[in-house]
C-alpha cells in the first residue's frame, strides 16, 4: 500500500460533482449514464432516426449499478445526457462488526467504518466466508451520486 | 440368413428383446422414464452382432418406432463391425433390407421404409469397393425387377425410392459418416457415376413412360401418379448429380463459368446456377430418345385436362414435372453433339415452346394469380428462363422466341419483369409475395445475360432489340423505385431494423439494376441525368415552402442507383471504370465535359457541394441524404477520382483509340492535372462538414470515416495531393489541437487517426513525413503525459469528462499505431515510446475501469504489432521490459479478484471484459514471438541479451493463471491461447523444459482440456504441441541429453499423490481418445503424428497398455485380432524408429488401418 497522503473530499462536496453533461452520441456500451435519476451501466445502445430524414436518437438500456434494475431512455444523439461520476476505491478488510458494518483500512492508514454489509444473501456469503477463512481481502467499493456499495473482492495473500 | 453365428438363436429370447425395445420406444414417446428407455434402445445398436435380433423385430413387431430403431441398430452395428463380418453376412444384410423394403412396399409407415432403404444403401456403399460387379448386379437385379413393375405399383414406387436413397448416399454432400477417409467416398462416387447412374436413369425413365398413358387417359386420380411422381423426382435427383468425368470436354463458348479472368468487375453472385453437364455418354438417353418431348407432352396434357382446377398446379406430379423441365433447361456441354450448337438450340426451343404458356402474356398470368391461381407455375417459368440464360449467348437467347412469336426473348423478358415489378410495387412490401421471388429470379436472369465473357466490345453482347428492351426496363425500374421511395418517405416503423436486415439484399438488387442499365448505357445515363436534375430542381423550388421529405427520399434512392450504375464496389480491389462506360460513348477530346457520365458526376458533386452552406444543411441536407452523398462519393472516388488506371493510357491509346477514348476522357477530366484536385478538395470539405456539423449522427460519421476517407488514403497518388490541400491541413489541425472532434464516437476517432497518419505516405520527403506524424499526434501524446503527471490525477481520473478525453486519446493512439508503415515507423515508435511509462500509470489508476484497461491493452498490442520487426536491439529490450511490467501489473490487479453484483447481466459483462483483456494479452505475446521470425533491424537482439522465448514463456506464466477453464469456453480466446501455446511448444520446447513444476502443471492442464475440446482446430493444435514435445524429448535423449528431464518421471504432488510423468500421461490419454471417444476423422493424421513419438519415448508403457487392452477382450478371436492389429500398427509398411517425414507418413497409414480394424469391436458395450 502506498504511503502517499490523500485528502478525501468531504461528504458535503460529493453532490456538487456527482454528474457531468456528455453528448448522448458519445456514450457507448460499457459506459455510464443517469436514467431516471439512477446511475446505470449501459448494456445496450441502438440508434434510430426521427422519421427517415430526421436526426438520430439513441436508445439506451442501462442497469442500475446499485439495485440491478433495468432502465431505458431515448435521447436525441446531439443532446447532452447526465453521466454519473463513478468512483472505485480499494480498502483492506479488517473486521466485520456485530452490527453489520465493515471496518476497512484506507490507503492513508485511517479506518472507514460507515459501510454496511450488503443484504443480498449471495454477496453476503461471499464476503463473510472469505473473511472467516482468514484470507487477506481487499474490498473494492463503488460510489456514485452519494451511494456506495462493494463491487469486488480480491484475495491478496495465502491462507493463514 | 444361413451362416450367421449370432449368439442368440432362441425364439423366446428374441421375443423378450423385442418386447423390451417396443416398451422402450413407447415409453420414450410418452416421456416415461426417458433416460432408461434411451439406454435400452442404444444398447441394441451397441451390442455385438445384433442382426438376428434386429431382423426379428423388423419382421414381427407391430410397433413402427421399434422397427425403425431396429433398422438403425443394424446400420450402427454393421458399419462398426464391417471389418470382420464375412462376405456372405454382408451381402445377406443388404439383401435382407432390400427384400424387406419390397415386401412391405404397401406399408403405411413411410418412415420405416425410408430408414430400411437408407440402411440398405449405406451398407451397399460400405462394401462397394469390395463387391465384384457380379455381386452388385445380383443386388440390383432385385431393384430392376421392382422398377419394371413386375410386382405391382407399390413395389415399383419402393424400388424408385430405393434408388433415390442410393444416389443420395453416394453423393458427397449427402453421404453418411462411416469412419473412412474422403478418398473412399470419392471412389464410390466415381464408380457410381461411371457404371450405374445412366442405367438407373433409363430404368426410371421407362417406368415413368410405362404409366404415362394410364395417367393421361384417366379422368380421376389413379395410383400410377405416385409412381410417375417418384420417377420424375428421381430423374431430377440424378440430373442434380455433380458430374465430373466429362468436364474437360465442356465447350468453352457456352460455359459461363470458364476459368478465364473477366474483363471487368461485373461478376455477381448468382442463385440457382447449377449447370447439368453429364457428358456425351448421356446423349442417347437424354437427347435422342425424345425424352424431353415426352415430358412436355405429359405436362401439357395434364395441364389442359385440369385447367379448370386451380389446385392442380401445386400437386406433386405437376411440381416435379416442372422442376425437371427447368433442369433440362440447364443441360449443356458434350451431351449435345458438336454441331455449332444447333442441337442445343433445338433442345431449348422445344423446352421454351412448352414453358412460354406458363408465363405469357405476363399481365394475364399475374391477373389470374391475383384472382387465386397458384403462382408456382409462373415462378417455375421464371426459373426456366434463368436456366436457359445461363447456357446460351444473348444472341441465341434472343432468337429462341423469335421462332415462335414476333418479338424476341429479351423483349419478352423485359415485359415480364416490368409486370412483376408492377405487381411488387402494388402489393404490401412487408410480405414476400411471389412477385418478390420472381423479381429476384429475373434479375439473376438479366445478370446471366449481361455478364460478358472474353469480350470488350459490348455491341457483340446484345442484339439491338435487346438493348432497347433493357433501356425500357431500366426506365421502368427507376420510375418504380422512386415511386416506392416517395411512398415510404414518412414510414419509420422498424426502420432501423429493416434497413440493417435488408441492406445486403438491396445492394445486390441495385447491382443487378446497374447491369441492366449498362446494357443500354447511352440511353440510361441521360435518363439518370434528367431524373436527378428534376429532383434537384424540385428541391430548389420547394425549399422553405413545402415539405421536402418525399423528394429527399427519392434523391436518396436515386443516388444509390446511380452509384451502382457508374461504379463497382471493388471488394478490396480498386474497381475500374465499367466496360460499357469505357467503350460505349464516342467522345471528341475537345468536348470531354459533355460526356454524359462526366455530366452526371459533375451534377452530383455540385449538388453535394451545396451542403457546405448552413442554410442548405438546415433545409435540404438531412442526415440520411448526407449518408447517401457520402456513400456515393466514396464509391465514385474509388473509380474516377485521379485514377491510377490512366497511367497506362499512352500504351493503350496507340492501338485502340476509338474503344478507349471514353475511358480516357473520363479519367483525364477527373485526373490529377484537371478537375481532380478541385473535386478532392470539395470531398474533403464535405467530409469535414459531415464530421462536425451533424452532431450525434453516428451512421453518417461512420460512413465518412470508414468508407470515404478510408478509401482516399488507400491510394498513394491521392495522398500526394491530399496533404497539400488547405482543407486537409485544417482537418488535421482540428484533429490534433481542438476539441471539436472529441464529440465523435471513439471508434471513429481511431479510424480518423489511422486515416490522417496514412496520408503521410503522400509526403515525398521521409523526414517531412515523420514530422507530419509528429505534428499530428504529438499533442495527443502530450495530453497523455501531462494529465498522468498531474499530482491530483488519481482523484480526478474517474470523472466522466476526463474518462471521455482519455478514451478518445487512446483510441487515436490505437489508430495511429495501426497505420504504421516503413517511412513513418520511427515517428510512431517515438510516439509510443513517449507514452510508455504513462500507460503503466494509467493501468494502475484505471484498474477498475474495464473499458479503459481494454483500450490501453489494445493500443499496446497494435503499437507493438506494427513496430516489433523494425526495432533495434536496444529498442527491443526497452519494449520487452515494458511488456513484462504491463503483464505484471495487469496480473497483480486481477489475480484472485471476484466481481460482486446483484445483476447477472453486469456479472456477465465483467466476465466478458476479462475475456477481452486476456485475448489482447495473448495477441501481445504472439506479436513478440514474431520478432524471432521476422526481423528487419540491423543487429541481433542477442546484443542486448534479450531472449524472446523466455520473455514469452514468462508472459504466459503470468497470463495462464488468469485463464480459467470457464474463460476457455470463449471460442476466440480458446483459439488464441492454443495457437500461441502450440507455437511456443513447437518452436521452443527446450525453454518449456525449464519451467517450474507449478507453471508446467498448469499448462499441461490446459493442454489436456484442449485435447477434449469440441473444436477440431483446437484439438489439432494441442496434438501438434504434443508432437513437438515428444519428438523433442526423443531426439534429445537419443543424443544423450536430458530432454524434458524431470517432467517425464513421476512425482508426488502437494497432496502426496503420485502423478504420472508427462509423456506417460498423454500417451494414455491419446490412446483413450483414439480408441474409445468421439472425434472428427480429420484429426487422425495429426493424432498419428503425435502418437508416434509418444510410443517411441514410452515403449514400455505402450506395451503394457496394449497388453491390458488385449486381456480385456471377451474371447480368443478378438484377442487375436487385436494383438495382430497392435503388432501391425508398429511394424507395417517398413515402419522404423526414426522421426522423419517418410516414417510419419507410414505411421499415418498404419494408424488409419488400425482404427478401421479395431474400433468396431472396442466400442462395443
């Protein structure tokens, strides 16, 4: 882990930069987009025209990256869309508290204790079982538009 | 059935087996315990010598499906055990099936009949090369007696059906797999063609003739119809045979498929172009016997008799008769005597006189169809015309109808097609009606007529009336297409889906229209000029006043038609000016600008130029219209703009002044020294507008980048002028320094970068060329360097705007990297080198952003692929070091990583991302491998101590742990991985020997996986890798070295279990695969090449395995057979212990024989 110091922006600033405008035509599959106020990953993009000689419009199918719901939107290609600022940060898993919160070690040596275990059974099991086996786990946390969720697990060392 | 040594002879036992099979068949149909039932049924075919039982079931069972399964079991067992069945048993089985089919000819269970018939034909074929002619004659005598009709109509029908089955089995495209090489099937095919096909045809012909009178005289349906229909179908099947024995005698002047190179690019794919060329041997059967007359008379008589009953046209006998008539139209070659085509013409005239009634007069026939008459006769008439067109010259084709009517065939064809198009335009285009299919067939007919053969003088192609007919037809087509465009201008339901689905069909149709237009080019080009001018005039008058959508759609359609008429697509080559345009117009050099094609092209370019005006863009130039303009300019410029074809004009000019003056005028007018540069500038400016003034129009921008600009920079002499244009320099400047083009789709960024870098080939001075690339791409590299050097880069990197910029820049770098050529190689190397370390920073920062990671990897792959062969030793060392760090970094990010998500779609996406990354890494390693193969540098890479094989193995070592067995299920990843692995093991086996045991075991695991893959290509690569390893070890140990060393001896793994050595393990595995498992027979040769060195390396184990196999056999006879076969495998054909080419060939033959001998009984349960 790097010893480099970082100053995290406070929670109060998160909302100010949670989305950016981007032309619809430049958003492609595997990118991100805000649909109905939800941050989504784009899984399908198709284009059509408004009539034969009209201008192009993009049809997006996205999956809410936090709730897994499928959402759709149609936007004229030349118009701007909101694109969520999706951040992913790695933390080392220190402990799982009795009340269901995780204790994570940040890069600068502080702890982060405000992340709750996921409620989904299969996700929960993967995290708890990995931790119980004594593995050195690195947890990736995805954050966007004021929400956070674990998105990946990584075992970085041998079993004890 | 005497002489059988079947193990079961007891009636009670036969009865109980039959009951069991019947019960299983019934159960499986009712879905009761299907697994168990299936096992019972399968055991019948897999048991040893089940023939007595199967015959009992066939003769006694009341359950049709049980009889079907019994027949299938006979086939399976007999093919498997053929090697040791006695000759009498073989003939007996075939005879049993034949007699069964004849004796049960009236059975209602047709599928059982068909199955038994099929089994008989397959067994007959399996023994075909063993049976002497007398034995074959004895079997066919039974068939002949049936067909003659001695035993009644049902048996006659069954006999003909048997011949159907036989011809189908002997035809390569429909033969059954028998575990034998292709040569076997080819020999059978040749034998049947030479010795029996004509006999079968004659038998069937006589059978049909014998029942004809009865059918014609009867006023109601008679049983003879079934026999006649079957006979017609069989004759059709024989004529569909791929005759080969008389190919060399085919007349050149009537064979439209001659091997010579065509004069122009007018070749088009055709449907239903099967020619029937049986050769001179068939002259008596097909031509002299009045056979055709008989067929036409039969059809005409029945047609007349049932003319009041519309349903009759679709009855089997009517359909079969018409199909056979169409087939006769395709008859050509040596079957007609060499009398200058007179006999052939007579034949066609006879056919046409029968066919013409089906389609004439066209308007009356189409009205009748509209009123409920079947369309099948009309369609068959069109197909017959197509068939005739394929075997005649236009003059002969035209003259045929003139013998009967005042107009020629071409004029009639034009009328027919016009009628078809008229019907098509009035019907609902959402449905495929008869007119849709008829138009396609007739377009193919015109294509067959208009495709020239060995001539450049188009006047010899068509008679004058034909030219006139083509002109009329094309005019009608244009009128209808524009009317259709206008009618659908406001229709956008499902537009995008429809467009994509039909674009290739539309292109093919327009190409056919273009051929028709070119046949009368002096009329059709002026027509197009007039129609285009009218539409443009209409736009000018109506601008700002009325809705122009209809006119825009008409122009869209018209531009597509014009593009097809005056230029060919080229398909990767630079298309020439079409022949008819070259030769048809007589041009006075002084009046070049009056040339119709020049006028048409100039009109369109002037019109297109108007899109440079913002007001015109807003009111007239819709995105769709712009798409057609860009498409047209791309197609047109490939043929006419500064054509390099003009360079050779001086030579041609001296000898063929008249014929080539049109072409010369065209190419000069738009040449480098005339209007060419001006037009090029217009095109570049239009392209710039398309990219910058139509935001979000991805289709338009894609056409501009991938087709128009891409085709411009493909031609070096155009690049010379491009780089001097202010408009091109402006485009390059905007690209490298401004943000306008950042709004393009990222894939288009890549294409544009590639195009701009490629244009550097037009700069003559190599230093200036390099400087151009530096100026173009430098700012992009600077952006990458600067942003990754920011102290807060890590915190801003994930911002969407930064992500977008980074993605665009990386795509541009990819495009530039893939455009590398010798003169710009150094500049592009420097470009990549300058960002190399920053790529690693990006990989670290964006490790969670899979889209960016993929772009980074692809850039590196493209860059190295273009550079590696040119690099000097020091440069190679730097690049290799960079690659190793890249691999280490990627590996450390992904080892042990598990994606978590509630969404199965997102999890699937994450897996796909990993697959794409790994594939890119494998491509990177493959590129590095090529350094050892192709190297243009001035010193050896050894000068820097770089060992490519070690580097690539190290890379594989890091990558393979990331490749799980799940990921190997992606076909392309699997293919890339095994291609690289196979190559490494074949070329560097000694480095493989030095791997540590963990890496070694992992690679072996994937190798074992690959050996059992369902893709034969993957299995083949694994077998070649095995061969390389084993032969390396054998040769090394033969020289006293250690070869693969410790890896070939057993060892204990971490669990304490004893693991076999490498070669032992694979010898066992390979034998298991060959003897007991399913695989493609194409793999036997490469398997033999792997097996031979394995046997030589591990002779002790091989002996042991062989002995185990022998001991497992149930009786002494099989023990003896197997022992002999194993001995022969390693001793026949003077096989020795060396691994040379001759020995490998011998062993392949030995293995083939061995498998034929022993697989039959080894695979018995």
